[in-house]
C-alpha cells in the first residue's frame, strides 16, 4: 500500500512539473497592447492626426512583433515604430498610429484594424476609427515674411489650396488685409483632389511690425470650416538689419576660406607658370655665357690680364646664378666633390618661400644685369672675326629699336665694318661693339624693370582687393553679390583670353589681368547694385532695374551682379548717369580704364629684337650668349 501511495505521489509531482513547464513555455511569447481601440475623432480630409499605442512584453523571453493594417479603410491609417524587434521581457514599446484621410467620399466614417503578431503565433487586434469631412485645405495657417524695406515689395510666399471635396470648386474667393497683396489667378476652377497656388507679397507702408490676414472662401456651404483664415506677419525696415559680426560666424570663415584659397592658388600659379619659366630662361642665359667664355678662352695661352678678366666674368656669373640655386641644383664640382663657385650653396628655405610669395623681388633683374656685364667683359676676349660677326648682328637689332641713339650706333657699326682698313682696328671694334651691346642691354633691362614693377603693383592690388572684399562681406553682408561678380569677371576674361589665344609669351603680363579680373568683377558687382539702388531713388534708371538690397538672392539681383562683373562698361555707364544727375551737367567723356595696362614688352630679348608696336607681337626668345633675357 505504501508503494502504491508513493507511485501516486511521484506521478502527481511529475504532472505538476510538466504543467508548470508548459505554462512557462506558453508565457514566453505573450504581449499586451493598450489601449485596445483608438478613436481619432472627426478631422478634415488631407490632415494627419497621431495617437499612441503601448505594447508590453509580458513573457519571459525577448519578443519580435509585426504589425499589419486590415479592414475597410487601411489606406487611411499608418503607423511607425523603432522598437518592435527583440523587445526585452517586461519592456514597453511605443507605436505611433496616424490617421491621414485622403479618400474623398460622402461617407465620413473610417475604420480599420491594426493587427499585432508575435513570433510565437499569438496576435492582438486594435480597432481604429475616425471621421473625415470634405473641406478646402490650406497648406499653412500662418505666413511669416522676411523683414522688408518700406515701400519695397518683397519676395512672394506661396500657399497651396487643395479641394478635398467630391465636386469642382469654381468660385474660390481670396481677400487680404494689411500691407499684403495676393494673386490667385489659377484658382478659378479646382477639380476634386486638385490644388492651386496663392501668391502673397509683403510691401510695408511704415516701419515696424505689422500683421494682416488672408481669407479664403468657396462656393459650397457644405464644406466645413469655411472661410479659411491665414495669419500674415511682417516687419517694415527703414534700412537693412545688419547681422552682428562674430568671429565664429560661418560667413566670416567662408570668406576667409575662399579668399585664402584664391591667394594661395594665385601664388602657386605665378610661381610655377610665370616665375619658374622666367628664372629658367635666365639660368640658361648665364650658363650660355659661361660656355661662350670657356670656348673663347680655350686656345689662349693665358696672361695675367686675361686671367683676371676671366676670373671677373666667372665672379659675375656666379653672383647672378646664386639666387636661383636650390639643394639639388646641378653645379660644377672639383675632384673633392666641392662646388666650383665664388658663392657655393643656396639660399635658406624661408628665403626661397618669400621669393615664391612675393615674386618678383628684383633677383631676375639683378641676374640679367650681372649677365650683361659679364658679356661686355667677354667682348675683350673675342677674336676679330667673332667681333665683326657680332657687330653686324647688333647693327640690325639696333635699327629695329628705331630710336635716335640706336640708329646712330647702328650707323657707327656699319661704318666700322665697311672700312677697308688694314690691319683691322680690333680694339676700336671691341669698344664700339661693347657700347652698342650696352645700349641694347639697357633698353632690355629697362623694359624688364617695367614688367617687374607691373607684377609688384598687381600683387598689391590683389591683396588690397581681397582685404576690401573680406571687410565688405563681414560688415555690410551680401557676399553673394561679390561671388557672382567674381564669376562674371572671370567669364569676361576667359572670353577675351580665348579670342587672343595666339598671343606670344609676355612674361606673365596677361596673367596679371586674369588674376585681377575676378576681384575687379566682385567689387564692381557689389558697388554696381548699390548704384542701381541710388539710381532708382533718383528716378533715372526706371523700374526695370529695381533691386532689393535687403534680399540679394532674388534671381534678377543675382543676374545684375553677374552682368556688372562681366561688363566694366555697364558700371561706368550707370556711374556716369548718376554723376550727371547729381552735378546736373552733361555726361562726362568716356573715362579711361581703371587699371593701367600691362607693359607691352615680352622680355628684354624681345624688347631689343623687335620694335615696340601697338599689338602684342614679339619675337621668339633664343638663349644665345649675345642676347638678353
């Protein structure tokens, strides 16, 4: 009997454990959603209303849920949630359910079911309900306009009206109050579900904040909430509001970034595309003179006077070459690997950096002068036949200069070489040749000095323009006008450059115009828009060019800024009209260009090899010993 009781007790324990395990397993995937029904109430068609639903995981293991919409009107409802996956035990997940009726019917009620399913097969259904009414919907209930100058119409703002009814609306009426005007010409007939736009413009009559309203009505009394009312707000200004200057302003840092990149690009382009070719040509000329020295003195027995002259020429050439050497510059070395030069080594890195930023610094001109002086000393070492050949060549080059002094020297050379005297007066020939070469070199050096001066002025103008552009953008705003003007100036210069693409090398003179054009265009655009504002006040430009200084992003204002940057004549013409109005005099004669033209000289070689003409013609550069750079 005891054994039977024990068996019965053991069976009861096992049955209880099995039931508890089964109950635990059943509760693993349980969840609960509250509330069990969502009633959104009555709303207009075209509007959206949210309600919250909370799902709690009552199981002992993480739950993964899925939601679907079913019923009569599932398209009128939607939901969103970010926590339906892997919900921890006892945790809650929020689900947002949206009622957004769009179906246009006479039936007002909308119903659907939101079914939540678990990964264990369990589910719960939430009843969704609401009512939707036909209406005339307006996209915004309030419009806030940008601050606007008094008596100046601002940029229009747009309202969208939608017909959420089952019939065409043929008589939409709109009225405005305050300093606001509206246009709804395309709202005469609006089909069911269609939309039309109403444009509203703010034109303040007085300084200070002002309000108004826009009333929208339709011809159907069955539409709810009519008329529709839109609140309008704006502020009239006597002048534009200035944004306080802040070191952390994005506009300030943008101006610094653009200006810094422009200047850095300018320095890199000048150094690698203008300065380096010019320096390479001078180095080639110096090495050519040195080679001529070696060739002319190779067969000489060598006297103290000749050795002294050769040493002096080497000294001048080493002096001319020193500023252009860098650590890996190819130089002559002796048997011990030391550089053969009166000035071994090269300039320190910081000096070379300054040379790149502030080029030219007179180094090329000094190098040409030293090279020319070396060539003049070399004349005394030339034999008679070489002197005669040089005299005949120099004669033609002097005549090409077409100056009284050059012509006189050319006649003197011609007389000397035509004389049948014997023996040849070599010392006199050398003296005449040295004088003629000195005249040629002086002419070329003077032209090169003018070109170097032009580059220095150009860099000063670039730095000044960048400083002024930055100051204007930081203090008086409207930096977009500066940007559009710079684009216009660059476009203008690009067009001119393409049309004159066959111009010979001019040692960077045309590059200077390219560098200055964007800056000149930026300042012209910024100042030109101000001139138009002034001209409008004087009533001398009409209303076609009326621009809003406080709203520079209008397409018309941007286009005018671009045009001012592109055309210098436009700026001059409007300035002349305003000047005429102020002074009440006849228009002044055309003003000369605001910037002096670049020197018409391409290089010292070209200055002495061809006459100075009005065109930009120049002769080909040839690095021969007897020629200048």
